[in-house]
């Protein structure tokens, strides 16, 4: 493969290895887009480590220049700004045209390792898909996405990344007037289930095929040599999504808006709008203010993931087999396999969290019974598993029971658990293994809101502190002890909001 040439932006020291392949797809896949003017862009934070991973040379660029570029005021040479077309099921209801209404794809870069990434400006102004919206982003959602996406990276869960956050100096009208901002998102790609739905809904089989071919070449090249490449692609997408959602559950994450336009074909977590993390464990927990019926509750996420894969399979049916019945049979096989992959990934993740090695028939019951004890006892999800890690290393059991408002049944469960984890490892080895998968620190909802509330008044110090602390979530640094604490009753966050 030819390497893209480096392109220098006029008046800057920036070097972007642009190689824009999505822009080469037919015109109805996207629309040209131009960032809106910003009165006084100011850099909030720039992710220098990520820029280095991407191979972006920003040497010598000061904060002012970074703010100009990552608010869209300066377009680097070689960029191909565009808004992507897509459709989507939103809370189960199909909208045939959504698209990037407040974002634009600046371009693609190829990193020094050969991996390809999108660089997208989010909140950069209206596009052809804005549907009378202003295309802007308020400061709060930008900071939330920065915090959570970088926390995901540190936790080792596949997700889009945060490259930059810039305030615009503009005011954005929501329920009230709020400061505006632009978020720069990095993703393996921004292709969604809804992208396939956009063309399938129009009966445009050629476009569906072209998109599938593009996805195979970009994300699943191993599918190209399969007997049925499109079935292989569907299978691989389903497997990645199943494993991803198992990881979500293992860290207590609730996406909040698992619409098909928010499911990335790459298998990355995308769109951290009304997302939240569990404090006390409750499988029916919902935070999103727009999820009035609990469609995307914590425990519903695996089933919704399968439902979304079913919508993708519907788009691909004509490609799977010329015989519709055979195509449906093949698609149903993928959906069944999704469930098997999820169950195996979920159980493996929770075995690891409990310090269990190997496999035993009663492991699922041991995990499920512990989660039920957490639910009945109102125990904090993250704190409980981290403390259990210490108990495995010899800490007093009272440190665990004190987390539960009603530890009834916990003693009997601990007896079963101790017998199961007796595998020849030392207590210290077992604790270390458990602490490597049970984070001490997560982006707790009340801390995110605290960072946003201060930033709205111009104080970004807590935002920066939180981002830096979350870079090492498995480490118990005394300096971040306050960030690890569950919320007090007065600090509890019960609702989160979408950024639009």
C-alpha cells in the first residue's frame, strides 16, 4: 500500500497524513460541509499523546493555533470536510434520514502503525443534515465526551477518542443560553448500522454493496477471502458488538441511547451523550432523560445490541444470498451466535472480576448471586468489586460488608466464593489479578457534573484534574481518593441529558 504524503497547512507547523477514502465514495454517501465561524475560539484541552499516536505533527503550534484548527477556523491542506449520510432507529422508531447534523468529517489519517482513523469536528455548525438545528454543541456535552471517551481508553474498552476540546466564544440556545464548544473526535471510522439503513431504506442495493465492500476493506479484511464475505462481515461485526457490550456491563456502564445510528460498525463505543455509570447496582437502572420507558436500561443493553445487529442483517439480506429464505436463515444464525458470544464474554469478564480462573459449571450462578446481593444491599458496583479484590488479598471482610445496607446472605456467598478461588495462587497474586480488572476510579456521574458546572463559569481546573486522574483507573493514588468515593445522597445524579 502506498503511504500518503504529508501535507503542510499554510501558516502552521501542522503535518497531517491525510488519505481520505470515504470522500471517494459516491456523492450520495455524504455532503460537503463547512465549519461555522467562531467568535473567539480558545483551547480547553489538547491530547498530545493521542496526536503522537496518530502521527500528527503539531510541533511549535501554540494554544491559539490549536484552537483555530480544532474549532474549524483553519482547515488543514488535504482535508475533505464532509457530513456523512445515515438513517437510524431511534428508540425503536425508524427515521430514514439523520446524518451528521452537527458534525463533519475533517478527514482520515494513517498512523505510524498503518491504522486508519477519522478526525471529526463535533459541534462545528450546521450541515445539509441539520434539519433546522443549529449544528452547535454546548460546552457540557463536549466535556462529558472528552472525559468519558478518554476514561474508556484507559479502562481498555474500545471507544472513540478525544483529540481536542475548544470553546467557541459563542452562546448556544438550549433550555437556557450556554457556552458553545467543539469536540474533536477520533474514530476507527464513523460508519454506523444506520449508514447501511440509509441506503437499504431507499432500496439502493448497489450502495449497500459498495458500503459493505468499503467496510470489509477498512475494518474486516479477513472477510474478503471467506466463502461469503458479506456474511463473514456481519458475523465479525456481531461478535465485536457482543464483546463490547459485555465489557460495558463489566464496568457498570449505561450508554443511554443505543439507537442504530449510535452503533459503530467498527465495534467501538460511540456517542457519549446521556451515558452514565452505575453507582449502586440496579439492572433496571436508567439515567437518560429521553429513555422514558427504560429501553436502554443497564440489563437491556445486550438484547438491544442483538436487535441492532438484526437491523444490520436486514440491510444485508440481498447480499447474503439470492434466495431470501437462505439469506434469512444465515442472518438468524448470526443472531444466535451473537447471544452465545455475549454470554461467554460476559461470564469471562465477571469470572475475572471475581478472581476465578478456569471454568466450572456453577460459575454463572456464583456471579448472578453476587450481583443480586449487590442489588438487594444497595451496594456500589465499582467500590464493591474493588473491595472484594482486597478481601481476596487478606483484607478484613468487614470492609466489604460495610458497603451493603443489608448484607444478608453475603457470608454464605463468601464461603462459596473462597472455595472457588482456591486455585494455588497466593493471596497477593489473586488480589493483583483482580485489581487489574476492577477499576478503583471511574468517571462518576456527580464528578462529571461537578466539572461541567465549574467550566460553565470558566473554571476548568477540576475538568483537567478529572481527566488526568482517570488516565490511571486501576491505580489507587492517595491524591485522587476523593474522586473514588460514591456520591452522597445530595450529590447523586439521577438524570443525564442528550447534547442536542
